[in-house]
C-alpha cells in the first residue's frame, strides 16, 4: 500500500501496457504510476513514478491486509497484463490493457472473481501537465449510468464503470466487492475538453481485438532454438514503442529514470532518436517485419526533410523539432534523483555517427528488395553532403557527452560506413551519385581511423583521437563491416575492454565516467546494450560458452514480464535508467541472432538469410 509521501516502487516492479500511441506503467502493487496522454511525449496525467501519489496515479488493489500477488504475466504474446491476487476471502484476476486500433486514448482495468469474495479498492488522482494541474472533478449520471469527469483547460478524462469513487482532498477513493464469476470493468478515457464526453467502450470487443492484434503481429516472429521468448518479447516492446500513425519509435516511454540513483544523469527519452530507430529497423527486418521498417523510413524522410544543415539527432513522435530541455521542479525524482527533465538538450548536438547508422539501415532495406524513389535517394545524397561538409568537425559521439566535442573513433567509423554504403548503392544498385568522391572519402577515413583511432602499443582501438581510453562503442566496428570480428586489432580491443570496463559482476560499462570526457559527475551503472554487444562479439569469435553465460545473465535481469531497462545496478540488484528501453531490447535481439548464426555454423547448417552481418563488407574491409 501507498503511504503519504512514499516514493514510487522500483523500476523492475513495473509492467508496460501500450496502445501504439502511448504507454502506461503499472506496478506489482496495482498502481498505475506513469501515463502520458495522448502521446508518448505528451504531458503526464499520472506521474507518481517520479514523485508521490500526489503527482497522479490510479491504484487498484484488494482491501484486505496480507493480499498478495500470485502471478503477473502478459496474456500470451500481447501487452494485456494479467495479475492474480489472493486474499483470505478469495482470488481475483485484474486485467489491464489499452485498446489497440480504436483511436481512443483509454485504459481499461477489468476485475474478475476467480473464487470466494474479494473487496477491492481504487484510488484515483488525475494530475494534468506533469502533476502541476489539479482538475475540476464532477460526477454525472447520463442515461442513469454514473461517470466521473476530470477537466482542466484543454484536457479532460472520464472514468466509466460501476462503483465510481468519491472525492476528498483532491483524490477519489472507493470500494467494491467481486465474487466468483462476477466481472467489474473500469475505463479511464482521455479526450479534448471541448468535445462531447465519449461513451463507454465495449470491453469484451476491445479486449478481443487487442489480443488479436498483438498475437497476429507476434505470429510473424521467426522461431529460434534459443531465447525465443526474450526475442519475441523484445520485438513486441519495439513495436509497442512505435507510434501507430507516424511510425516514430521512441527510445523509452519515460523521462528521468536515473542512471545512478540519487544522481543527475536523468534524461528525457520519450523522443525518436535516428540512431535508435535505425537500429530498431534492422532488428525488425532481421525477423521479417519489413512493413514496420518501411513505416519508419517514411517517418525518417518526413522528419529530416528540409535543409540538411538543420539535421537533428532526435525528433518528436510526429517529427517535430522543438525539444528544448527544461527542469520540472515539481517532481522530487525517482528515488530522489534530480533533476527531472522535460525535453533533451542533446537535440542540438552534432553526432557524426547518426548519418552512418541511417545509411546502413536503409542499405538493408535495399538488400531486401525495397526500391529507392527520387525523394528517398535524393534525401540520402543530401545527408551525405552534410556529412562531407562536416568531415573535419569533432562531435559529441554516440553517448551524447556534454563535455567538449572530440574525434570519437566510433563516430569516424560510422562516417566511413555512410560513404561505404553510398558507394555500394551506385556500384551494386545502379543509383546515381559521385561514387569516386564517396569512395575516396571512405578510403581516406579508413586510413585516418587506423592511424589515429588505433593504438598499436595497446593493441586496441581507443575512444577518441589522442586518447588511450577504451569505449564499449568500439564493439560496433565489426557491426558495419569496418573490420572482421576476429581481426587481431578487434580481439585486442575486446581484451582491453575486458580489462578496463568490466564491472565485478561481468557487465560492461560504456566508458570511464571518471575521465571527465562526458562533462558530468562520475558514476553510472552498466549499460545493458554494451554487454549484449560483448556477447555478440564472443559468439562471432568462437567464444560460445562465454557468449551463452553472458546472455543467460543478461536475459535473467528482465523482470517477470520480460522487460529491460537501460542499465542495471548489480550491487543492489535493481534496474536503472529509462524503461523499458528500446536500445536494450534491440541489442538483445542482435546478440541472439549472433548466437543463432554461430551455432548454425558450428552444426554445418545454413543460417537464417536475415543474418545482420554484411559478409561482403567484411570481405572488402580486410
């Protein structure tokens, strides 16, 4: 139960439900503590995740002391959350979901009696505009059916269902009883306050349609011998974070969940990073979801259209560009971690790797037979021109450091990849472009990277030119074909990463945060994607036992519904960072694919044709 002023429960105690427009987080205790409506990047109506219940939440739980959760799972391959509660008086099943496909921004909570009789309680605190606005609440009874309205300025919500709670001290509480075989449906629905109040949803029909959608979508997932369920759930997460209409893929549905508890590394991830979205596209394509990849490409073309000099590394869900960072002072922060941020200051950074990541993913689409049109190829050429004009500029890198720009080795390799894919588009796909120029830029970058980004005394690539520091992003060099996985220089880099960035529990840190390179106070937890990259590297170089051990460890960090955060605090056994995190889940998919290919090769059987590694590029780079 909640106590006044209590902080939100641990990150790993939450489950996500989604309607492909936004998502809600529901705790094991039955409290819906985070929900932004009507979009992922809209203001929150429930914000207790970052503060207290006074910042908005919707609790639904048994009244009885000692009530306990027997199980909490998703219904098959869906985002329909089912929680079984047991009390001394009986058992109930609570089903939480957001209807998909009806364009109604609603949350439905169904309570069904399984045995005996259970008294339930709900507490509702609606707080618009990131907890800052307390709405005007009133009860109505149109056509004899009671409902509760919450209105403040342009936003309104209506609670449908029996047993409408009563208000006191800006919150509404109520109790109701459910016996075996009985069902109580509650629906909370957001709408524009100037429009008529929407009628209650047909819950049976909405539940059936939502279940059918998710299961049909998941049914296209390629079967694997190992880690089938983690891969399926990861792909479902990537789909759940993709906006149904625009095709934009958010990095996570949350803001400011701390990378280090009590620290300041708290960022707003409710936007669409070109890098994350491009990597998500590759994971989708690898497993047969080409339609989603095309949807994202169309989002990309709309978002970056215009003057290439205005290119951003992230955009709003609809492709909007205005994402200034500011502090939400009304929130005390998750586990007291401040500041809580709205917007993201990295939007103004130059990150030289982004164009390369996009070009590699669009090349994948061509490999799958997707034809470029005049708009899409012309836009890619414009991006290459942008990259050419900024060839000698330092950048902020994949980790979006807030220190001085540098020549990050990973960024320079991704620039190499951009010109490499462009040249191949001309040579292999018959597209038009200055291929000799692109090949010269590509080859020049290669010479430069090997001379300045590799330290022969250390037998390792380095984080940035002039430095001897390591960086986990160097594990991506073979991903784009710059070097084979088993090149001696890569093996030396891996050995150095193991010596310097592995924490005592065997997880890989991104870089040495004590170096000051990122301009922030030192200290963070291991970034899960980096350890998945390490597992992939192990699998690709014959270290299968280590790959499988690491994969088992990483997959084991997922909670009971299969979700992963950005980072993991191994000391305290807690998830950290924004959640669920697309980057972690797409890296999981890629690592499993590497394990699958390696095991198939060891057996002498053919690997799946959607192998994410580009063999032609590997051959040419040697």
